[in-house]
C-alpha cells in the first residue's frame, strides 16, 4: 500500500513539473539554444566545405617560404570543419600539396614541395654510416614527414619549415616521423662494422625522430638468392607483401633467401609489448658447425644467451604417427590418415634463443625439395598419446586440404638450396621435435 502511495505522489509531482509554465519555458529555452548551436555548426561546416580556408594566406606562405621557386597558384582539393573548432583544407598546385589548419584566427601550413628532396637526404644520411666500411645504399623505401594527409587517391607527406640541404639540422629542428625499409650492399669481411653501424643509426635516430620504425638490411654483395620455394605461404599471410626484397611473416625481419643473403639485419620500432619506448633487434647470419651434418646460426647479436648449452639429437620417427594440429579441437578428423614421416627427426634444446637458424646436410637427413619441416607436439588430457604436427613455413594441399589453420605454424620459415636445408623457428626450446615429411606441391 505504501509503495502505491509513493508512486502516486511521484506521478503527481512529475505532472505538475511537466505542465508548469515555468518548466515549459525553461525547456523551450534549452531546446532553442541547442537548435541555434546546431545551426551555427552547420553553417560553419557548410562554409568550410564550400569555401577554401584562405587560399590567399596559403599562397603567401608558399611565396615567403620558397621565394617564388615553387608555384603559389593553389586550388582546393577538400576542406572541412572539425567539431574541435578548427578548420582544415588540402590545397594543390603544379608542384605539390599545401595543408592548412585554421584554429580561431591562427593559421598553420605544411607543404609537400620538398618531400622527395628531404627523403633523398635521409637515405643519403643513412648510407653515410656504412660508406666508410664499403657499404652502398641499393634500396630505400620509407616515408618521412612532419604531417601526413590521406586523400582517396594518395598519401601526402608534408613539412612546415624550409629544408636548406642540412638534413641533420632539419631533423633536429622539427618533430618528424620516419617509417621504412633500407637495404645496404656490403662485404662479408666488414660484418662486425656493419653491426656497429646499424646500432649507431638506431641510437641517433631514436632520439632524433618522434616516431621511428626503421628496418635496415646489409646484403652480401657476392650473394643473391632466389625467392622462397614455399612463397605461397608468405603471400597468403602477408597479402603478397614484399617491400624492397623483404619476404616476411614478421614485418621486421626478412625471411628465407632474403635473410640468408643478409650479413646483418635489424629493426628499431615503437615497443609493441613493453609499453612506451623503442624496441631494437639486430641479427647476423653466421653459421657454426654443431656436428658434421648440422650447423647453427644463433642470429641475435646482442643475445645474453649465446653461451647457454645447445642440444640437437637425431631420433628415429618411423614408428610415430602424427595428426594435424587443430586450433579448435586437438583431435584427428574422422577420416584423417596419419602423415608418414621421414626416417630422421631432430630433438632440439636451444634455451632462451631469439631467431635461431639450423642448416642441415640434405644428403644425410634425406631431404628433398618436396620435404616440409614439421613441429611436433604431444597431446594432453583426453588426447594424450596422440602426436600432432604443424608445418613450418609452408601450407599446401597435403592430404587433399587447401590452406587451413589445421596445419599452420605461423612463425618461422625454411629454405632449400643444392646442398643444405635451412629451418628458422623463433621458439625452439627444451625437447622441441622437428620432423620431416614429403608432400606434393
């Protein structure tokens, strides 16, 4: 009964408030004010979209910055008004783009006129670190900019201040970002120097650029290897990504032949896993014999685990039946036939290593161009007793299947030449078993 009384009282109070002339008046004023603000914003949007944001001021900026060297005859590409109370316009001329930002009565301008010149100067600066040690720049694909703007047709990379040819002064005087891939051609005898050079570039650029994501590879001038024999794997997972010779799963480290022909490679990028700051890795391909049929390259040059014990044991796998790893359920398909393995496998223990590469004598291990390396794992729980596999670096139509998550090992690659079979897998650890099987391509 008490609840009903309370509800009735609330209804009466709300009715009085809703139909009270004062309440109605206040509500009307609030609605009118909101309507006026929306109309004002709409007017600003319409004005910004239909009218360039001071082409005259942008033209004056270009004339003052370049002294008539470049065109100041501008036309609007697109223009809009932001809800943060500033307007922007992208303008164009015969020589490039001008980006105008207007906030209240203040204008800021950026232009792309010197973009190629600045980009070439950065590439030349990177090359200068290596030139003393016979390193020659052969490819550079990167973007450097203070402000970027994306249109439907292309990206515009722009700067506010004039570049006078001194790239170090220019970089230190502006807040710039750099993203890209650089390849240097060098001599094997200079490898220790190239490691120092890459670290020198990274150390300086990490402090000079506000955002740095740079990959550098020093290629052996005497060695050019063909593409991966298992290239369809990389095309599938990278969308055919092949930036200036980097075929990769990890976008920062070249793979297969591109890794093997490298003397040194490395990257510096914003940390993806450790919060703020930069993450840096440098790798060098340097094979050392483990036994007469097996060589190893512990590729991370600054690894603290180089002296940790390494163990590789050849085991017999003829009696092992293996099934495809299924990320959704660790169980064989009802009609699945176990894959037949080659006679030899490797039991591997490389604790704490980052990006180890194993080189196997093809004749001893009986490995052909159709051989695919497999990473084996024992099932647990209700699947105990089953052994599952994932292919390392290749996905095909083995056992009648097309590309599928059932037999993919995402990280790692393999490569085959006339004498050796190479396997790279970042996660080798205690009792890791790498087996092999023949498959039709």
